[in-house]
C-alpha cells in the first residue's frame, strides 16, 4: 500500500526544484546584480550564444574566462549583433556593468565593439559620450 504522503512529498520536491531553478535564473536578470559604475572588458571571444534569456559572449581576457550578458535575443539582433557578425577568436570590447560579486567574472554589457563596429544592445544605458 502506498502512503498518501508520497504524493505530497513528490509535489513538494518538484515545487522546490522549480523554485530553485527560477531563483537562479532570476538572480542575473535585470540590473540589480550589477555595480553602478561602468566597466570595460577587452578580450577574445571564446563562445557566442544568441538565445534566451539573454545573448551571451564568453570572453578570454588575459587568461580569465568571463561571461558577458547581452540583451535578450530580439533586442540584441535588433542592435545588429548576430552570430554572423562575430566569430570565435575575434577581439571584443564590452562596456557595461560588472557583477557586484567581484568573485564572479561576469558582466552585463550595454555596448560591445567587434571588428570595429559598435553594437548598442541597451542604447539607453551606454556611457555618455
């Protein structure tokens, strides 16, 4: 005979897993996880991802592996940055805000420059001229 608590336990466990996953995904959504001042990162692209929830670049900056969050894919593509305009090994300059947790090599870019072309993925958040 199966205990009625097994069903409750399974539902509770599933809810906890879903909540943990949602919390982790939300943790790097928006700008609250970033520092206030502008940050600039230069390096070589090691990976390009155009997908949800954000487009990302992995960047090797002087031997350190960084993750650069861009805008959501529709906004990143609207800014002109697609997988076709950059490739692994290209030099990139990312300007935006780094994580408040400085142990993370993670930033959110408002502007990236690749192959001499500037892409403002968050034009309302680029540094003043």
